[in-house]
């Protein structure tokens, strides 16, 4: 599963040819969650409150890039790296 971003110990990934709805995976200290790209709702799993807040902040800034990567992952094609949260 390609890593598309990493910040503050959080790893963001996407699977190739994954199931709908469009989503990404976040991992932090062994905990995992899947986030809907459109709504930023958690679809599965959970992260600690602070890590979740950082993921939501990052994802809200990069929704278009996330959707572009989702469309590339369906093909599948190489995914673009997305700038980390600063």
C-alpha cells in the first residue's frame, strides 16, 4: 500500500483498486483508521484524539489531491506524494 504522506508520526496511505467510498488510511503508533475523503468521517478504526485532529486538518487542506490520488489508484497508476502538515 503506497505511502502518500507522513507527518508527526502519522502515516497516510492508499490501496490500489480499493473499495468505495473514496478513502485513505491513517496509522499512528499501531492504531489505524480509514477516512472518507469527501466527508472526512471515520469509516473504520480509530486514532487518538490529537492524531485524529491532525489528520482532519491535513486532509481538509488536501481534499483535491486526495481525490486525484484516489482516481489514480483505481487505474492503478503511480500515486503522488502529498505535502505533510507543517
